[in-house]
């Protein structure tokens, strides 16, 4: 993922937000804000033969404490037109490879329970459901109603 991918990345992010099942956010951030919160060595985009961005994956640290240096939270988004083509799986596999090479032992995320495709994808690449955080946040896109989040994680069998 490079700065030249910013417009496409944020457009795909907004499409996920607009679906109502991908994020508590109501609008994609500016590129500067997006860029500031992500670890640069674990940003990947999937592109087609014409270099059109089909999806992206990034991670953020979960804490600044040294004891959690090997734990990250990820986000993965696929353009609606490219869903069910293996893009999400390819992105997660690239992320797993880059994080393991860097000594990261846990990748975690929260997924709305209605996003069954994302839950199934994550389970296929080795994530497990840790639990459900009930009514963890209010969703502005859905009239400020409370939403549950399924907490998933993948523990590396190769690190730690």
C-alpha cells in the first residue's frame, strides 16, 4: 500500500462503512489520519491486471506497552465488485506472512456478527472466535443502536 493507493483504499473503506456491517465509523478518515494509525510494514493491497485496487489490509498496534509488541489489530476490506473472488483470503495470507516474519504472534479483530462472510473467511485462514462483546458500541449508521462484535484472533504457530 502506497500513498498513490489512498483514494482507492479510502473509497473501498467507505463502501464497507456504507454496508453497515464493517465498521462503527460513519465516514472514512482522511488519508493522513488513516496513515498515522497503521503500521507501515503490514499494509497490503490486492490489485488486478490493470493495477486497480481490489482490497486492502492493515494493522494497528493494540498497545504501546512492550509486553503487547507482538499483538496487532487488523482491518481487511474488499471492493464490493471483487468480493467472493479470493481477494480477502489473499490479503489475509499476505498479512499473516508479513506479521509472522516480523515476530508478531497475535492478530486480532472485531467483526459484526451479521458479517457472516468475513467470519467464515477469518476462520478459513486460522482465526478463532474468542468471544462476543455484547452491546460494545453504538452504531451511528444504524440510528445509534447498540451492536455486538465477535472478537477473533489468530495466534501464530511459528512465533512465540
